[in-house]
C-alpha cells in the first residue's frame, strides 16, 4: 500500500486493536487456514485435515458450497469434494466469512442502528461486489471480492468496542446527512474506520489485497495500480448499498456512482442498474446462507 498512516494515528489504532480482546482474535482454525492457503507448498489435503477437526466449520463450508451463491449443479456432501470443486482460496474465504459473522452481534450502536445493521450492510456490499466482479472484464477473483466486501467496514467494529461514546457521537453527527463520515471519525475519534480496519486485518495477517480494500475503499486513488481495482470495486458496491440505505449506510451516504468508476471497472450503466435491481433477492439468499 502506498500511503502510510501518520505515527499518531498508528499509535491510536494499535492501542485500540490491542484493547478490544475477543473481537481482535480470530479462531485458531481460521488463522491456520489462512496460513495454509497463503503457503504455496500447501495441498488440498492440508486444508482438509484442518477443517475436518472443526465440525461447525465443516457444516458451514458445505452450507455455503450448496447455496445459490455458488450455483453448483449437484449437492456437495463432503468437505473433500468442496475443496476440489472450489479450490483452496474459496474455502479459505468461506472460513473467514464464518468467523467474521460472529463479531456482528450485540447491543444497539445507536437509536437508529443495531449491530445487525452493520452486518447486513457488509453482506450487501459483498453481494454487490461479487456481481460487479462477474460483470467486469477485469480479472479479480469473485470469492476474494466477496470477502473484501464482507470485511470492508470491519474497522467500525473496533470503533464500536474501543470508543463506544465517540462512535455514537459520529453516528449522531452524520445521521442527518451533509457530514462526511470519515472526516467526522477523524475529528471525534482520531482515526477513521479504514485505519482501524487495516490495524485489525494486519493483526489477523490477512493478504495484502484484502487489507488494501479495507483501508482504501473510500479513497482507492491512493493505492498502487496493482491494488487499486479491487478497492474501486468495493467502493462502487459500497456506494450502491449506502445510496439504497441498506443496513448501516452512513459511511458512504455522501458518495455517488461516477462515470469514472464505471469506466475503470468496465461496467455499463445498464449493468449497474441490473446489479442494483437484483440485489435485494440476492442479499436475502446470502443472509440466509451466512446466518447461524
């Protein structure tokens, strides 16, 4: 990533991530899966040996593999078969999704929004990003994009846990519109959710392109060319979901789709309209698949 956080921001982020306990800890099995998939010497057998020892994760993998999201022609009954059909990276991303879902639980974050609104927005962005990716002629892996969408606002969970009063104040100031959410976060809390998201996903040792999407989905122009397209894609998905007020929409309510965004991704206005029209039904399917 081409932009470094100022030292004072980094110190604030590091202290916040260190202070939030359980939320900052991924399940050991998920960490091992990420390590295995990122190791070029690993095999499908290595991945299967990890997943088979976690029955809940095995069930989740099979549930997602057999969902409308993947649209496979027949039911997949074994994790072995799932890994063969989808590949190591896709199964890794399912494991990440299953781990992330548990973090979006708990009390209301304001009078207007609950923790489940943060989750609903994240799933919506993941679904929209997946469809944008499929429509775009530029090569980005759809399952990687789905996870990038799912975790793009994970920094809000750090803020909610480490700075509950500050986060509530930001929501209050931005709820009426006309206030830039990121600027308000920086003024009230000292850093924005992108910075906290990078801090958390760095602790989790997530791949670089996922950290870049989390840290720059509001300003992808600050990324190197190598990392920019995924962040632009997540920005487009985020803008769509914020404009349609799906879940916690305040972070991008001041943004709009632009011709430059569409041109960069190779998406026509007609394709963008179709993605938006199909989003409610696809979101409902994804929420059902990822719940529980």
